[in-house]
C-alpha cells in the first residue's frame, strides 16, 4: 500500500529510482578506488592506502551530514561564496516530503548523492601522499578539508539559484559549465594533492629506488569498478531518468574507451610497450576529462576529449620527476591535468545540441565560454591549493603528518595498523601447545613478521 506521505510528495518514481541507483554506484567508487590505489603502492603499505580511502568515506559522510551539505547547498550568505551552515545541519529538515518542493526526487537522497562526491574527491587526494602519511593526521586533515575546501567549492560550482534561493558565484554569476565536477572534484583533488605532496616531501628513495605497483591485478579490478561507478557519477548528475542522462551515459562510455587508447598510443610510441597500468590510467584520464564536459559535447566530442586527455595525462605524470615533487600515485598528472583538459575543452568543442546548451569556439561560440572555463578552473585550482597547503602545514605542525623514516622503510601497514596485506609466513601446520580453534589465535605479535622482503620493495 502506498504511503499517503509519499503519494503527496509529487516525486517521480523513475527519477527517484535512477538517483538511488546512481548514489549506490558512486558509493561503489570508494572500494573501487581503494583497490585501484592499493594495487599501485608497494606491498608494505597497501592496507594503509586502502584504509585512507575507507577512512575518508567514514569521516567525510558524517561531516557532510552535520554541516557540509549546508555549506554547499544552503542559502548563500553573500557574494555566492558559502551557504548557511545551519540551514540543513543534520539533514533533519529534509525528512518530510514537503521539504522536496517541486523536486522530482527526495532532496535527502540528493544530499547523500552529493556527499559521496565529496568522499571520492577527498579519497583521491590521499594518493599523492601514499607510503608516508600518518593515518590519524590524515583523518583530521580530511575532516577540516571537507568543511573549508570542498564544501565552499561545491557551493560555487553546483548550487543553482532558484526562486528565493541564492547559489554559488561560479555557476550563477560567471556562467561556468561543469556538469559533474571537473572543477569541484578533479581540479580540486589534484590541486589539494599537489599541496600535500609539497608539505610532506618525497618518499625515501624517490627518484632513485624502484617504486613500481605491487599488484596490477588489483589496479585493473579497481579501474573497472571506477568506470562502472562513473556512470552514476556523471549520468546521475542529470538528476532524472531522461534523454539527458542517456546522452551523458554515452559520453562517459566513449571518453573512457578513447582515453585508454590515447594513453596506450603514447606509451607504445614512447616506450615501445602498451601496459596494463597505462590502460587503467588512460581510462581514468578519459573519465576525468569527460566529467565536466559530459553534458556539453557530442559523441564525437566525447571521443576527442577522451583521447586528448589520455595522451596529455600520459605525458603529465612525468612532470613530478622534472619538478621534484613526489605525487605518489599521479593524482596531479591525471586528475588535475585531466580536469583542466575537460573544463577548458568545453570552451572549445562544447555544442548547444548537448544538455548543457553552450557552444564552444569551434562551434561558433567565440571565446566567451572559453574565458569563463579558464577563469573558473583557475580559481578552483588556486583556492584548493592554498587552503589545502595551509591545512596540511597546520596538521603537520600540531600532530606530525609524516611517519618516521624508519617506519616508512619498514612499512606503514605493520607500524600503523599492526597488519600485513599478505600473510606470506603463515605457520600453517605448525605445532601448537593448545588445542582447537582458540590455540591458533594465541601469541599473535605482528611485530614478529619477517619484513626482509621490504628491502626489495623500496
């Protein structure tokens, strides 16, 4: 029997069902990213890397419900800079169907959907400081970052003015086009990652020792889950089960495929080999670039956006060696650079036939939209870099953000979490003085694990 509350809410069941699915898909991106990042680090820190993603999920979603959503989507407090942090604090105000207004989906679901965007953005940042960050310091940093970096930027980019509600300045004042987060997610995460990488400094042996991914199978599996979840990320941002969502879905598929080919082509020409890591990285680069532009380009435009992003990002990851910053998992080279490609690309190949309805330079729109895209992307990059850097320095001074050099060499998994991802020295079949199941659980001392294999992983 249908509840009279739901029946009177004016919700569209198709839109609501699609947003429920899209929200679950975005949530799936978190474990997908954990696998992707976990496979890319050395074996001695894989659990710590995955824990940084799961820790981000736990902390950010709580902070988002308490105050983050209000800062991002509350009534503007002035100049389009920040929403009222008290308006939706705790989300209790969104429990009643009457809170939905004219929306065809529950606003409390929209709030959680947007919160998971923040989760992914924050978790992406952790890839730049892999192998050397204290877990507790990371948790404190990401809580502050959610309130002071991501939520205000989300207000600028995503909060649309409607009726008596005043939204953010980049979207409503400048006219920035960013369908699903090329600025708020990709550029923001890349700029924040660069700031933290500079604060913490390079890993021991950076530029001299081999730091290859320890498990490319995990990388490929994680990449596949990310691509799957990205359909919720992008097509879910259409906020309806309609033609716009379908067009965005197709653009996302095409850009991921083209990004893979673009990266592999550069690899094959430059290095003589097309690698599995390159395929996974190129796919992500294409998806990053299409995130802001998925509602602004044609199918052919999506292919162009993907292949260009794959090729450019393939070259950009090498900048860390030239400029001496240790971005462990290439967050800057893939997400910041890819986000800039996608954001600026709207001003070049955007078409008014797409859902966003803007023409870029190559479609007769002149330089107007390109200028808006460049300004918007630049502002987000600068703000995220500066504020993240200040927060990183503050946490570093108060708590110590980086692990001791000895612990870094030994491996963060054992030192911080008292665990090992791969129990390569299990005592299966060994004699015990006890009997049965409980005997096998006694005398477990993680510090006694043989870590001699760590030397070759440095």
